[in-house]
């Protein structure tokens, strides 16, 4: 018996046998939610809004560089835009959109009803949101006047509104980021904002680690976990060990700027190179924090659309762990031109070559998965294959940076820009879009428009290569990074024009995606129970996902347990679908849509929201501590943060009766229904 997601089966079960009491309903239920799925959606929506902001910034940059001697932007505006574009895409888009996948899917893939600490999960989102708003509030409140001498980095002499945002690059290199060369508050907004974002990421990392290690379904051993869950664990561990390093560096920079210390002031005995070491000790593991989630997604989609198990599952898992481990030993390849000793250059060049080995293992296993399979070129599969192709190009150009003399020539050119974007745009973003399309039916209970999905892919794929492919040649011809103009006699105009055209092709592709998303989640075809013939546990429950996830806690007996429910092996070891596979799937999903016992879920709370807001006020207070309103802001933020934490800790954990309003569904503007009084727990 197939389940129609439009029926009231799931809703009826939710209103009779489980409760998550709500402080309110509608919009405010999202403010107080502790549901990992809603938090995942809020991460996703917020990250996508920042993605649009970062994309608009990139288009403005490309308009300026479309031809020689451009006058569309001033130097200060250009410096501010390329810095904010990079900070936005790295810290406010790719990292949080990965967190959206982690939040929504991790409990589903391991057979859990929520993460280990649901309201800590909510805290991490609100801290992230207010951290992002804090960084962008520099546009309103920030100042960046020209330093002594009359020019900003890059030769700017104006102080327009875009000159009030950080302008020293996403890496915030000292001494450019010091008070002498970057006066005003713009860099302070970046430094304190990144600290706030780091707190959010640390909370999430600990939460995911505890969830994976302690809340897996019965029988799900570590080597029975989906690869995506493994990559979530690896990313969480990378965050746990790398974020304290950048936190130390940002504290030192903030103290230099706000309180007169001299950590990075060379003329007073400080060491600007220390900033580079600390930053890249975080920065290179950060690259793998950005790419490993996409690798996990592709490792889930390729087997499904190739009708084969993942080739070499243990090798893929251990290669991901090896990438994380080796990622901490290659940071100085970003510093070959900084004057580090020759022995160090040789050592880090060798380690850079070494890290290509586990990456190559993954690529080999992905190709082995597709080879000989019954490939279905759906939109998720196209994005997955695009990920592999583009990541290979980016990886090969990256290996050239291990050759120190070559790196010396490339390091400040567009060749590096091309490499970085092939890895993180062609790699991470294509993998993330593969995941968005793959799990779209699970989130919304409807299918996306396949034709629009393929248009989106081809526009993105063509635009990506038009934009970043020519940058390799531009870099080898001498196109310098971080410059807002170039002379006509340099002969770089044609290449830059192609790059700008490619950027607008990408923008059209994103617009197609937005149309597809908006239309399909409301009017798309109702999704079948198992639309992809999938392999993992999240497809054993109704779509869209019930708030309680699993009515019956699953028991796992093998890797790809759901696949083995549907398939047997013949005498030659080939998979053969069981005669009653459809009935088995329908019965399993039906049982998960009809709980036969009470299910208690964690209660919502306003306090996570208040904590995030209070931390933002603390940052404003630190920044403006010399102003009359600085200390009151600091005190108000501390009062709200500490008060909310104390009140949160005093909330009862025992079961309580509470009148609530039901709020089924996954959309931010979903309708609400009345529900009966229920029992609940304060947290799990």
C-alpha cells in the first residue's frame, strides 16, 4: 500500500502519540524550535541568502574587470567587495549550508530522533545568524577612513559606504589588518564576527560528534555508517581542533587593534608572519571542512544512480580521515613566498604532494562505482559527475603549488583564484547542489522539475568553466590578484570579458534553481515512497519527514541495510530485486508513519535566540568600549547571555502538561493546526 504524503496519516499520528510542546505557533515556532529538521532548514535558507549576497558582490567585481581601465568601482569599493565576497562564501555560505545538511540528515541517517543536544543545536544556529548579521552591519555602522599617508590597501583614497566593510582579504593578513593600515572599525567587525561564527561552529561540532558516537541505531557499527555520516564526523573533528587556532589569532588581532598590544606590529618587535602561521594552521584544514561534506554527498548519490554499491567503502572512509589528518601538515604551502626557510619549503612541498594520495583514492573509488553501472543521468547524478570532473581539474592545478619555484610565480596571480574556485565552486558547490536535489523529495514530499534541474546544471557547468577556466591563462599571463584595474596594453581584456560573461551565466543558472525550488516544493509531483531506489535509513520513513523521525527505532544488520531489504544476490553475486520489494518498502514506511506508543521530544525555548542576540551585543560593546555607549552595550549583552543561560538551565526537565499548537510540515510559511495537550520532556 503506497502512502500518499498528502493524506493525514502522519498528521494524525503526530497529534495523538507524540508531543513537542510549543511556546507559540506559526513564525514564532521557528524562533523557539529545537527540531533538528527546522534548524537545518533555517541554516539552509540563511546560508542561501548570504550566497545571493556573495554572488551579487562577485558580479559587481566582474563588471569592474570586464574591460581594461574599468571605472565602475573605486579601489576601496573593490577591496571591500572582494574581501566581503570571500568571507561570505566561505564562512556564511559553504560552512552553514553544510551544517544545514548535517542538521537535517544526520539523525535520519543514523536512526535517531534528534541530535544529542537539541537546544544547543538551536543556540549554534542563532549565534551563527547574529554573527553574520554583525559582520554585514559594518555596512551601516562601520568606518574605514584612509590611514595616515592617504591611501587604503590597493591605493584607495575614498571612504564610501563600501569602504566601511573589511578590505584586507578574507585572510586578514597583518600588517594590512592592523590599526595603522586599516583604521576605523571595518576589520574589527570581521575579526569579532568570525569569533562569533567560530563559537557557533564549535557548539555544532561537539553536538555532531556526541550524536554520531552515542545515538546510532542498534546494530549500526562505525563501518556500517553511511559515508556522509563519516564525513560529518571528520568535519566535526576538524572544526574541534582547528577553530581554537584561529580564535587565538583573532583574539591577538583584536587586542592589537582595541587595546594597544603589539603581537603583529613588526616595528615594535611583533611578527606579522605569526599571523600567517596561525591563520593557515586553521585555513588549510578549513578547505577540507568545506569540501568533505560534498565528498560525503557524492559518495551517497553515485551508488544510488549507478545501481551499484560504493566501490571500496572502507577505502573511501579511511581516505577521508587521512585527508583530515594530513590537512594539518600542509599549511605553509600558502607561505612559500613569505621567506620561510628552504628546508621548510621542501618539507611542505612534499606534504602537499602526499595529501593528493587519499584524494586520488576517493576519485578512483567514485569512478569505480560508476564504471559498469546502470547509470541514470538525473539532476543529482549530473551534479555529482560534474563535481568529480571539476574537482579533478582543481586538484591537478593544486598539485602544481607543491612545486616551490612554480608556486612563487603563481601565488599572487589569477592562477590561484582559478584553482581555489575549481575546488570550492566546482567541487563543494556542485556536490551540495547534488545533495539538494537528491534529498528534495525527503524534505518537501514532492519531486523537483527535472527539466529545470538539468537546465540549472548545464548553465552552472558551462558558466563555471567560462568563468574560472580562463583565469588559469590570465594568471600565467601575469594577471595579478586583488587589483581593481589593468591596462589595455597588458592584453588581458578578452580573457576578462569571457570571465565576466561566465559569471552572468552562473547567475542565470542560480535563478533557474530558485524558480525550480519555489515552484516544485509547492506544486511539484507528489514524491513516491522511495523515489530513487535508495540505500540509507532516511528513505525508510514518510516524506516529508515526520517530526518524530522514526515511529519504530530501526535495527541495522549491514551496510546499506535498506538496500538489502529490497534486493537479494543471485548465484553470480549480482543484485536481484525481490518480488515483494515494493510491498516491503510500503509496509516499512507505513509503520514509521503510524507510531503505536507515545514519543516525547525536546521542548522549544526562547533562550537560544536570546543567547545569540546577547553575544552580538557583547561584540558591539567590545568594539565601541571607548565610546559612551560601549560599556552599556557590553553590560546589556552579558546580562542577556548569562541571564538566558541561567534561566535555560533552570527550566524543568521533567514531563509537564502543556497546551500547544501543532505545526506540521517543513516550510517556513506552513499552515498550523490545533493540537491536544501533551506530555513532553524539557530536553534529550
